[in-house]
C-alpha cells in the first residue's frame, strides 16, 4: 500500500448535479448526465429488455426505424392504442 499512488485526475470535477443542470440551461457545457447522450439510450435498452423478457424470445432491434425486425407482436408492445378522442 505504501507504493500505491492515486491515479491522476483526468475528468473535470463536478460542481454538483443541480449546478451542472443550471450551467447547461444558461448555455454552459452539457451536464455529465446529459439526457441525449446517456439517459435516453439507457432507458431505451431497459424498456426493450422488458419487452424481450415478456416475449420470452431473442428480439432483433432496428433502432433507426424504431421497430423489432423479427417479431410483430413485440412491435405492438412499443405503443398503446389510444381511446377514441385521444391522440398524440
């Protein structure tokens, strides 16, 4: 342990999650937890995993077209049917 040295600090230190968000809103650098770069892809993987578990089969995902290429039933799980009078 005496020979161990801490690795060099290569990443900028965070002023805190809230301050990063405020700085980004004011035109500063993007926060470390950028929605576009991190949160959206991670959420997509988790939700697609839920559909795969429910279908109990290996699914092939076409991210560019937002659909499964090998299972139409799994594609139906991507969206809900809206009641009459409600649309997006």
